[in-house]
């Protein structure tokens, strides 16, 4: 049996180091993406809950409007219940918007972290 040359051994070691470096880099990326998925799932669930509340408020507003149109009252928007529901709907819209902004910011942060991992590994 012929001994393996030093050049072949060095080549194999180089290839194994590249494979290990790539595996480590991808491990970092997967870790970041896993954290991202967990946080985005929680934020999406929170947004969905707010959206359901918003739909309920809109349904209540619709019921109020139907009732007022049947009663032929003059100023629907001055009624305390309508005003309360309208304010609640606006508040829920703002909360959903904040969550959407938080989702986008967190996605960007994760993408930036991944870019840094790739840059660090490429150096």
C-alpha cells in the first residue's frame, strides 16, 4: 500500500476546515432564524388577537349604526357608545400598526445579524 502524500493530507484538512467553517456559519444563521421565527410567531399571534378585537368592535359599531338609522336619530357620532367604539377601533388600529412596525424592524435586525455572520465568515 502506497502512503498518502503530505499534499493530499493537507488538501483533505483544508477541505474539512472549509466544511466545518460552513457548518458553523450555517449553525449561526439557523439559530438567528429560529429566534426570529419564535418572535414573529408571538407577534403575529398578538396582532391576530387585536384584529379579532377590532372586528368585534366594528361589528358593534355596525349594530349601533343600524339601530340609529332605524330610530332616525340625527347625530350618530355624538352618541357616547358610538364615540367609545370609534375610539377603541382607532386604538386597536394603532396597536396593530405598532406590531407591524415591530415585525418589520425585527426582520431587518435578523437580516443584518445574518449579513454580519456571512461577512465575518468570509473574512
